[in-house]
C-alpha cells in the first residue's frame, strides 16, 4: 500500500514558539510553572510538559506565585501583571495581530463579528477585547439570522477556521444593510496551506488519516476538508487507535496532521502502517 504524506507536517510556527518558551521556563526550575489552559491542543505534548512540571490552569486568580505561560491561543485583554507572578506570553504572533485588529475596531466604534467557535480559547480571548460584545458566528445559518442593521461592522476570523466557511459567511454578510463593513481574512497562512494541500491529497488516495488532538480546532477542520473529498477519513491522536481492518482493499492512504501535532507522532503512525505492507 502506498503511503502519501501531506505537505506541512509537524508544528506550525506559533505552536513551536509556545512549546519552546514552555521548555525554556521549565529548564530554569524557578518555582511552580503554570499554563493558561493547555499550552497547545495536543494531548501528547501537554502530557510531556506536564510530566516536566507545567500545570494547566483556567485562570490565575488562585495562584499566588510562580510563572504563568500564556498559551499560543492568547489570553483576554484583562490578563494583567500580578505581584509574585511572572507572565510569559507565548501567544502566537498571528493571533496577537488579530487581537490588535479587534481592539482597534472596537475602540473605533465598529460592531465586531468573529467568524469561529464561541468556546475556542482564541475566540474567547478575542471577545474579551470587546468587553464581551463581539458577535461570534460559526456558520452560514447563524450569519443569516444576524440582526445588526445600520451598524458599521468589522469582521475577523478565528486563525484556524475553515477558509470555505469564512468566505461563505462573508458573502452573506456583504449583502446585509450595514452602513460600513470591513473584512479582515485573519485565517493564518499555515492553516490555509494545510487545508489546500490536504484537499488535493484526499482526492488522490483511497483513504485519509488525519493526526491530531480531538480538541484541536485546526485538525478537525482538516478532517472536514478530507470528508468533502473522500469517504474514508479517520481522525486519530496516536498509532494505538489504528485498526488494521481500515486498510483492507485499499491501495493508498494519505496522512495529514494538525498544526499542534509533533512530527514524531506522525512518523510513529507512518511506521505502524508501513509494517502492514
Ligand atoms: S495555526 Fe497559525 S495562528 Fe495558530 S498557532 Fe499556528 S501559526 Fe499561529
């Protein structure tokens, strides 16, 4: 069986940066070290860092001293310096740019619309820059139900959202009677590239395996893209989830991974499938 691997495997720039900053903080062994939520959305990496002493917390209210690493998804505008706590900001620079964009739009009097998932930490943090007033729209159905006539509106996207869904929602909003509408495509380049190369690969193989955290938004997007093109798509986190029967009668398998999946996890999966040949 032929194994075809998608382009852009391994950590994206922002995830690599967050993991490196965490490793560096841990190596200094300077008191307790926390992360705001999981540092990235990958269970193997979170466990590895947790074994070394990085403890995920939901907020810093209960922490009196130590170091807190802000995850690649960023934190809200209200996260302020606190006595006894050293903050290390591992927010991805691309996410930081979206935060600055949202902050500016809100301060300039625009109603901010964020295309994304309300519960995602990046979107929650972005909403915080508008005192909780931003409207989060996840799909075309929600976009059609919006009632914001007359307002001036600024639109951004969650950095890892589906490019297709973003464009569909924007085309609906452009037809609404806002007095002014500003659109910023803030989906990061790595996400767009991965979605594009995964779509091409999924068309070309008998089945697809997408590797990444089940809680990883960008990995789930890749699964959706694959499902548009291929009937046999599996989302797994590690090689233990592979079932040999999936490959029965198949001549080719495509492998893709999310931006927070380490390269070694993908390699373990490639090696495991290779042993079936
Ligand atoms: S997916 Fe893009 S925005 Fe998210 S951490 Fe990676 S580079 Fe940054």
